[in-house]
């Protein structure tokens, strides 16, 4: 079964492998398959589920709500997010204004068929809305019982510090950050992780297998497999190409196979286990287009990678690893 970790310094426990439905539910896979994937997650011991209102323009929340219907709500941890526009995309249908936050939580709860979410996350940093307004709105959401904890996603260390200061003044439990993190993408390690450790936040990381690159299915010198993300213009092809178009990256990923073999893992399992070696990571988000993918990925839970193999991974990947902390700031638009 999947192990639990505390989210930040809070008492909330989440499964260290959490099911996320970005790019799948409501878009890439049919609803019946999506529900089967959620069932596979539940059967494997996953109780934490992450989504966002913007995923598939709200459809992902709806599918997840249907898939979890009938489950004991107190036995689940449901996360969602607010920031990006949905629906008619009017002037106030985006960002972290009080109006958008308070209206968005209502829509998310209706689609998820629940009266509260465990974690409500700011999907990006809003450079237009005063942070005081944003945090006050989140505080009101918490005090109304519609969210139990607050998190952020892709915030810089400085933004997290400012948010935590206001959250403490407002007595709001700001407990997590949701960044991209993998063997190949380590931009949070220099600044975000130390600040989070100091302030009591955990990371809930997305794309631990680097959009599929760390599964090893992209081979150097070969075309991208049919049906893979690199061939899907609507499913993240542009993002994954920064890795798949670099032949050195693909060759080095293949060179990780002996490390995975030594641990009795697939490359994908090694990638998920690797992010979980970071003690500041509370959960690794996994997605799935087939139920068997869930069953395979959960085998990374509880794996301990010896220090010498962690060193070997670093040596194999070398300078293809992206580490520039400035890239976090670039993920939040200057205007929304």
C-alpha cells in the first residue's frame, strides 16, 4: 500500500503518490477509462487526488467528482486550484482576485460533488492583484469551511515567504507548493526547497517522470512513438519537446537503465522514487491513461535509493539537468 506523509507542518496526511488528472480526464481519455484509473488508484491505496478548474476547462473536476462518488469523503484528500480562466473568459474570470477566488471555489465544489476540498491552491502567482487581497480571500474560504488548507503552485521563494507572512497574520494554514520537479528539472532545489523547509511547507510535485521522458520510451535517433505526448499538440507536446529534441538527454535517460535494474524498478518507477527521496516532497503526482499505469507507478512508494545510486544518477545525467531557479518566476504570467 502507498505510504503517507504529512503535508508541511500540518497534521494532514496525504499519500506520497497522489493521483493527478491534468491532461487526461475530460480530454485525452474517455470518461469510463478515467473512472477505471481512479478505481485503480483507490485499490492501490491512493487516497489523495489532485485536479484544477482549468484542466479540460472544468471537465476534469467533473470527471473526478463522478469517479469518487460513493467513496467515504473523510477517507479522501481532494486538492484543486484556482487562477487560470475558465468558461467565458471575462475580465474577472482569471487571476487571484477576491471575486475570482470566491466564485471559483463554488464552481469547483459543485463539479467535485463535495462541500469542501482538503487543499485549495493558487495555481500561479498573480502579479496584478495585491497579495493581501488574495490571502484574505483564501482566509475567508477556509473560515467558511470550503477548504481546509491552502497551497500555492510554481511560486518563487520570495513569493512563498510573502504569502506565508500574510497567512500567519490571518491564521490560514498555508502548507504546500506544487512545482514541476524531476531528475531532469531541479529548479526548485536551490531556493524554493530551502525556503519551504524553513517555513513549514511541503512540495507536491508534478511531472516526476518529465512528461514521460523518464519512462525511456523516447529513444535517441528515433521518431517519437505514435500516441505519445510528444506527438499530441493538445496534450503537452510543446513542453515535452524541450527534452525529446535533445538527443543527449534521451541517451542519458537510457543510460539510467542499469540503475533501475539494480533496484528492480522500471525507469518510470525509478523517476517517481527519485523525487520521493527529497524529504521536502510530500507527494509525487502521477497521471494515467490506463489503469495498469497506476498499478505500476505505486510500486515506487517506500523505495529507498542508496546514496551511491543517487550519486550515480547525477553522474549519468550530468549537465543535461535544468537547475536555473529563475525559471520558476517565468511560469507566472506578468499579466492575466
